[in-house]
C-alpha cells in the first residue's frame, strides 16, 4: 500500500503558481480591454480592427497558458511565450501603447523562463 504523500503529485513552485495566476489575470484583462475598446469601435466604424481581435485572442491564449502552467505542462510555457510575443508584436506593428495585460504577461514570461526546468 502506498502512502498518501507518495501518490500525490508534487506541488508546483510558488513562482509557477504566481505565473499561472498572473497569466489568468492578464488574459481576462486583455479580453475585457478588447471588449471595452472594440464595442465602441464597431459602433462607430462598423468593423473591428486587427488590434482588438488580436488582444481578445491573445487574452484567451493566456488563460489557456495559465491553466496549463498550473498543471505544470511545458505546453503552457510555449503558449504563454507565443501569446506574449504575438501581443507585443501586434502593439509594435499598430503603433499603440502596450496594455496592462501585456505588461503582466511579460512578467509571466519571465517567471515561466525561470521555472522552465520544473515544467514537464
């Protein structure tokens, strides 16, 4: 018979838990920003700009990355890296300011890179 301690998976480090939580917060914030900015844009111009579509999509990707990071999956680190890189590239190409969600996502990226060896 195995003891309960040996059958339970090891708990993720605090850095990884913080990265997961921040990824969720950044993702939700980016989706909310996309809706708050996108809704009036559609009302005024009748179309949705690429920046708004990108922010919403990258926000959803960050939420998925947060879930995968909590499960200690390497795919979560990859998804977070791609989402942050695409979001920053989108802001640079459109000449807009980087949002708070993107700033938090950059912190997530640093935390993921420092705990990369813990991911499986």
